[in-house]
């Protein structure tokens, strides 16, 4: 078989998968170690036909996939990759660019800048901010806090007790002390409890993982400005909602941030992994990270990424960033349909919140949070056999399972959306 024929077979498999993913079991139907046991223990001595690879994909690997692309996947957060983004992955892998300098890949470098400008306009962010692509919000947070440490000389990171664990990890990696601030009854950081002594940065969250709450960014910005502390806004989850102007109430104060992260791979139909990091202080990023050895110096006087955002430090593999930037071309095919999609989803979730309010849930209609309770009424439990045996043996459930018991119709609480 030729590359064209194998490629056509792979594309056909991908199209068929997207057509049937809603009918597949959401949770992987395998035992621990089962996938590895069905695959060869040693690498093959000779290459195998691509058709055999697709066969193993269907027969061995697919049963071991938890389908995040499924319309019935309600755990963690949404990561729905669109067809344009999937095709862009193919093109980017074909070009195989390594964009650590403008000269090594001018198109990738300039496309990344342009893509971030496009998204900034869609989200209504301030003009003039520098944006670049990282892999995840964890990496973006590490980069932002490293720049904050360099710029302020502080040794402490301050955040809410409901901030994402990536803040804890970043502080540990950077050798910074972590200071948790208590939250109020709505799970928002209490500004009156802020202790900014020796602080390098405050991390304010727009859309917490635990409850999708929104910290009071304007008041936090006031406190940071008064003490000369860096303000990093973690909007990795909820920032995508700013595509819809009616949901930009949560953007209040963000224009005063020193850095901001929004994950495009959550609600913006972009394949994993694509985290967008903006800063209003690019020079501080450059001072924190820039390291351009002699063999990377070129004569072009352009905004190469190592010179502006300092990523010659290796915080993000440049080929991967180029791959993500190329997805911006996919947006030309998708247009701005995401606006209508987000608005439709918001309407559905708002209606669900009103119905819960009618049933007596006092938090259901609060704009800061849109969590939805679902009754699982599947014909069979979404549990793998080992968990069913565990239930029979000791009466306990399994935290890894998705859904509930078909006999009881248990309620599943999940952050489906944030409006």
C-alpha cells in the first residue's frame, strides 16, 4: 500500500470514528494491564501493513479508550476536537516545522502571533498584549510565575484555596512559597484575607475546577497594584466563554492582569494540547527566559519567539507550538460558528439551572456557576467488570467509574458548563 492509500484509510477511520463515537461506551471497558497483555512484548522485526495497525486499533486499543470526544462524556472538562483542527494536525505533522527562531520557520512564527491576535480579538482582550502558545495551563502558569519572580523579586505565590493544583506544582518547581487564601461562601478568594507580604504574584481564577467560581479580579488587581505584585489570571477553563459578549461579565478586571491563560483545547474546538498565554509585560518574560546561544543567532531583526517570549529556555517544544498555530488555519473553515454554538450551549445550561432552581437548589441560577445534576438512566451501569465485582465484594463503588447504577438512577454532579 502507498502513503496515499494508507492515508486515505486513516482519514476514513477517523471520519467513521467521529460518526459512531456517540454509540461507543464512554468509559474504557478493560482491566488494568489488559491492553499491554494483548500487544507484543518486543518490537516487530519487520514492518507490518498499515491495515494491520488499523485492525489492532479497532480490536485492541479502542476498547481501552475513554472517549473524550463522545457527546455523552460529562467528566472533568470538555475537550471536543473539531474536524478542521484534526485536519490541521495532519498538515502540521507533514510540515514537521521546528520554530525556535523566525529563520527556522518564518511561517510558523508569524502564524502563531497572528493566531493569538485573532483569539484575543474574539475574546475581547486588550490590544497590544503579547501572546504565545504553550501545551497546557500548567506550563503557562510556570512561565508566568517565573516571569513574576524575575520582575518582582518576591518569593511567595498567593492564590485561593480553590485554585488549580497546577499553581501548587508551579510554586514547588520554582522554589516559591505557596500561600493559600480562604474563600467566601461562593468559593471566591476573599480579598480581605489577602496577605501579600513578600509576594511575587497572585493567581486569580476565572472558573475554578471545583465549582467554576470566579474570583473578584478587580479587587485583587487593586491590591496587587498597591503592593507591586504580579497578577496572573487563570481563565484556562472559563475564559473561552468570552467569545460571547454576554458572558464577559467575568472578564472584569482582567485587562489589568500581567498575564492570562486560556485553554483553547477546552471549549474552542481545538485538539489537545493548546494553552494560550498572553502577557501585558513581554519584556519581563524575555528577561526571565531569554537565552540565545551563538548557534541560534541570526541577522534578521524580527520578533523571534526566543527574543520576545523567551522560550529558547525550552519550556515548550517548538514543533508542537507550530503544530498548534497551524490549527488557526482551520478556524478559517470553521468561521465564527463557535459563537453560536457557545450561545446555544449557554441557553441549554441556563434553562437547566432554572429548572434546578424551581426544585429548590438555591445556587442553580447564580451566574457565577453553572453545574448540572444529571440522572443516569442507562440500561446498564457504566462500570467495568472489576468494579462491579468490587461492589459485590465490599459494597463500595469505584471513583474511576463514570455514571451510576442503573437500578438506582444515581445523580451525577459534574461541571458540564460554567454559565
